[in-house]
């Protein structure tokens, strides 16, 4: 499913992005110490909100959430 993300869902989005990129970090041996700007470590609420606020008002933040995704994972 693809749809516009609501502001109250941003913490879930940040969690999903971090979790997805952590698999890559683990595979390649990236850590917060040796790759602090890697997406898994650099994504947080503040950066996500800042980046989305830079988009023109005609744009929306859209993420795909698999139907099986649960934030408690």
C-alpha cells in the first residue's frame, strides 16, 4: 500500500527506515562509530521533519508500508 504519511505516523516511519537500513549496516560492518552519516544511524525525528519541511507544499511524504509491518517488530 502506498499513501501519504500523516504527521503522527512519522515516528513509525523513522523506525521502519532505521530498521531497513540496519540490515545493510550489519551486512557491511557499518557502525555508528565508523559510518555516523549512514541512513540507519543518521535518521531521527528531527532530521526527518527538517527534510520533509524543505519540500514544496505541493509534495507529500509517501512511504510504502507492507501490510505485515508492525511497529512493535
